[in-house]
């Protein structure tokens, strides 16, 4: 239901744009809907093109944003044994395994189908966790793949990116050209302001939906790890160690950062829960200890 809200909000805001930019004397539901339907196909085509490009380029984009590279079996048989054993237990195809050359502790799963599903682990998490803890982390990421969380997250990132792009475009337009148009007869500047405000509303709502998806799926992945390994305390111990140093230096993008088991850009220890990319790690540990 949250996923359906992304395109729904996009179309509602597009309709509101035509409503607010129309002349007050001619403003009506019928005329607004007519104007909206006239551009509806073009809006849809633009979104589909954007989505298609993101769909096929997501793997390379994520790898560039995280510094993730393939890990060969001969480089670390330990990791491959853990992943293979868990995949056999879960009855799923083994994903690719990547490594991030960073001493911090973190991991994430990505991909849209069996050909692109990948589990990425940092050098730090491999070296600093024991086998039980590392197995629990890998089980967490495999649960994301098995539940198709990675697919949902990538789709949500795409829609948030659309709103962010529109907002930035409108802001730049106002900064470099809006001042000249705002004084002209016809209210070109007011149309830009309306477009910017609606785009910002869309970005806010889409971000809230994305965070709601992310937080919910993290709890489910924790539960899936406990179910697969029969050892919830191992994941609790791993999360405790991860919370001490989750920062992956290569990760600069906020949307990619939320894919990790713990946000590598900012470990949330408090703040406004609605805008947290992850549930509080202390609460996740507490739940696992009571599992």
C-alpha cells in the first residue's frame, strides 16, 4: 500500500498544479481535470523512461556509490561457506558476494532479480565479527532478498529521486530565471513557486513513505535472521558491534545509505523517529534479546 502511494502522490500533485495555476475566475474541477488529462500521457511516459533507466542502471550506480566490488571465492572461502549454507537452509539461489574495502562494520543487500541480487560486506565486518555474528548479519541481508525488500527499496529510491529532481530544477529555475519572469504579466513566477512548493510536498511525503518502508522491513529482516540461524543473540551482538562504527567513508548519498543494516552516514541514537532511516538500533537489540 505504501508503494502504491508513490505514483498516486505524483499524479495528485500534478493535478493540484493545474488547479492552482489556473485563473481564479476559470478555476473548476472540470477544467483542471481536462488540463491534467491532456498532459497525463506525457507525465506517465517521462516517469516510465526515468524508471526504466534507473531499473537497468541500479547495480552500477549502487556499486559506485558504495565502493562495492566482487569478492572471489578464493579470496575468502569462509564468507562463501556461510552464504551457501544459509541459502541452502532458506531454499534460495545464492546471490553474488561483494566487498567494501573499509574497516568500519556494515553490510547491505541489493538487486532486482536472481541475476542481480548481491550481498555486500565491509572488510571491517568480515574481520571483526565471529562466525556466528557474521552468519546472523548475512542471514539478515538474505532475508531482505528473500522478502524482495531490496526491490521495494530501489523502487522507492527512484520515486524519491523524481521529486528531488523536480524540486532542484524548480529551485534553479527560480534562482537563475524566476526573478525576471515573476514580474511579467501572466504570473509565470507564481507558477514556478507553486510547482516548487508542490514538488517539496511530494518529496516530503515520498521520503516519509520510504522511511516507513525501510523501518518496517528492517524489523522483518531481523526476525528472518533469527529464524534462519536460530540464534537471535548473535545478531544482537553483531548489531551492538556495528553500532560502534558503521561509517562507510565511500557512501555519500542518503538514498543509498539507507540500504545498509545500519545507516553508514549517521548512526541514529535519537531524533525524530519519523525521519529516521532505520529503527533505533537499541530497540532492535532489545527485541532480539527477547526473541
